[in-house]
């Protein structure tokens, strides 16, 4: 199903809006901001996990899939949020974390108390392998009570579930059904391409183990079954987070006739600033590589009738304006260019909270200000590798997931209007310059630019159903593509650099300006572009 007439807004609940001033965002905080989201024009919200959890990984470690963590509110608050969303025509997607549970989950507790039935819910082994956890260290943890290791691809308090066990799958389908019965309109499935583990567990002598469990042997069977047994017959939007995946697999995950999911998140385009493919080594982003990856994925997915989720930011990524843009002199312009470049590709755009006002990286000057488990683990790993404290901190500052997790900057009041008491993670000190209130009434703001981007999707069919073509992929500064259907053609031109540049355009007749972050000007054969200019033109065919 082509759902690309929709725009999704991602809410990281802990940092979105705090309604009861305990410093933690919550469900009622979302309800309070629905009019803002309506104003922005989005169709869906995706809310990150708010289920009962010890919060070692901010809710991606679930203890009970049916209960709401008291820090986020009550089931009544959730029902009320759903009701208000229906009234306002905002659809709701929930985040299902099915690769693992918290080790506080009762299944895990029963397992380690010796219950063999529940041991089969997880992956317990007598021996460990050399696989590494994605958060650093071994992927296996020893439980002395039962003398076995269990697998955890993430933190040691996140134990991987055994999808081979039919009982596990049945339990998880029940969870999906429970939330469907509450009227939710879609789901995001966390690291769902990691759920199918190999039959034998062996050392990986060329890597960290991921080649054995990424897009694993039964993955398509499991997703087809999940689809059939839960949301398949309904018109729900589903998106899978695909870690280190391949196009070949994504064509199936998000193929229109495959009956798996509606879209995929893939991450290859967000690794073009990893030196030696290592997230913890800094490098300027490789623009040509970025364009090659984006265009390759777009063209292959198009060819096979499959759909990408379009995104620069989420709660695991640094802020895009600080990363591929310029968060100082050209903050406003570069944020708009980046927004345009991703938003008009073929697929469903996901806007991450704060992105629409150009929120930046944290610039925390002390490791103690960082909260994320991954940041602390890697800070220690970097120190152990011989880096000094400042070098390690500089890497964490660029790469920490906390860059995307600071409180949304609503206004210039204390704590940026997120809360009246000290938030769980510090507010960035630029909140007096960068906040929603300031941008609401500024015609030239990033916020109003995002509104326009959303609006032109609703008004121009080629953005929804047009085919995509790329041009000038070898150009050192410019990203350019067209969206084409039988009624119209749209041309998108983005200068990714803080310098003037030129581009030659062959066929310029009949185009009219639709959107720009720069001065009004016509499409020209020899286009001159200023720093971070972006232009979108359209011509009608009939
Ligand atoms: O993320 C999976 C994931 O692959 C990233 O966390 C990645 O490992 C990290 O950026 C590596 O540098 C999902 C969630 O989005 C994330 O918040 C959770 O921590 C993770 O799964 C485990 O549930
Ligand atoms: Ca709260």
C-alpha cells in the first residue's frame, strides 16, 4: 500500500512535554500539544515506548507490554490521548520492542528461577560466542543460578527473545492485538530484522556476530506470520527498524505485495561520517557517498514497488543540522535544505521532535551530563583504548544518542517550557534562540518551512506517487532529483555546502517556483546557487 500521502512525527515521550512538572515528559504532555501538531500538519504520531520498564534503555527494555510506566501516566491518560487524537484526526503509531524484553520481565524472572518453559522464551546456552553487544562488551551474560549464558544484542538488561518458540510468537501477537483493540493506527517495530537467530551459535572470526543474526534465516516467515495474525487485514501503517540490512531484504520487508510491513528504516545513509565504518571515529560526511546510497536505495525500492521511510533524525541519531548542515552561521538555511532534500524523496517522511525548529546537538561539556547507557559504555571503551578524557568527550559529543534526546525547546522560559522542574536530561543552552514560540510567528522560520513542505505534499500528486530520477550525482555540492507523474514534474535542487556553486540544467521550460529558502528566482539553464540554497520547481504536463 502506498502511504506516502502521509507525514509521521516521532515523539520521544521522555523529552517531549512534561505535564505534571516532575521533569519527565508524559502522555498528558503529548495530549497538551496536539493542536501544535495539527498546526504543523502531520498525519501520524509515532510514540516511543511508554510501557512498564526499569528505564535502563529509556523504555526499550520492557517489563510489561500491557502496562503503562507510571512515570508516563496511566491507561486512562492513554485512552484520553487516543480519544483526543481521533477527534483531531491524528493517527497514532506505537513502538513494539519484540527482539528482547527487560530482564525484569516475569518471563525472564521465571526463566532464571529454573522454569524450563520460560528458559525457552530466551536464548540460553551453555557456552558463549565472541559476539559483541551493540552497546559495547560481550553479547552474552552468565547466570550462575542456572549455569547458563543468555544472549543480549543490546544491554545486559535486555534479553533477546527466542522467536523460534511458537509460544513466544503467540504472546507477542497478543500484545499487538491488545493495542489494536485500543484503536491505534500503526506500529513501529524495533530492530525487527534481528529477531531470527541462527540454528547454531558459533564464533564470528571476521566480525561482531551480526552477519549471523541480521536479516536472519526465518525473518520473512516471521514477519509474514506477524502480519497475517495481527494487522494484516487492517489498514494500519507499519514500519520496521532494520539494523545493518540489505536492499534485497528490504524489498521484501516493505514490498507492496509481500504482506510484511509498510515501510523500512535503513541506516546506511547515516553512516557516511563514520571513519572506517566505526561510529566512534569522527570524519566529515562523504557527500558523494551519501548521494550514492540514497539514490541507490530509492531506485531499487521503486523498481520493486517497496517503500522507504524518509528520515535524517530519530532518538538514536545526532541532530542533522549539526551533522550535515551548519548549526551556526547558516543554521536557518542549512536546516531547510536538509529538510527539503529528504522530505521530497519517494516514501513516507518522518519528522523527529525538534527537527522542525532546527534543534542542534547538545554541546554538553561534561561526560556526567550525558545519560545514555551507550554513551557511557563507549566513553569508557575509548578511554581504555588510550584516548585522553577530552578526546573521548569530543567523540561522545558528536556521536551520542543524547544529542537527539534533550527536551523539546518550546519557549524561552526556564527549562525551555518543557517542564517547571529540572528535566531528566539538561536542556541545551541555546533554547532562548531556538524554540517553537519564537518560530510560530516568524514567516521565515524553519518551523514554517516544514509546514510548507508538508502542505506541498498534500497539493502535488507527484510527491506522493511520482517516480523518482536523480541528476548530477557526481556534482560536488548539489543534490538534485525529479519527481514525475502523468500530470506534473517537480525538480528539487539542494546546495549542501556553505559556498556558492553552479549547476547546468537541460530542460527549464515551464517550471514555476514552489518553495525556496532563498530569493525568488526562475529556473535557469546555468543556475547560480548561494550557500545552502534550496529550490523546488514544478511544471504541469496537462
Ligand atoms: O535501536 C537499534 C539500534 O540499532 C541503535 O540503537 C544502534 O544500536 C545504536 O545507534 C548504535 O550506535 C533501537 C532503538 O531505536 C534504540 O533506542 C534502542 O536502544 C535499541 O533498539 C534497543 O531496543
Ligand atoms: Ca511528567
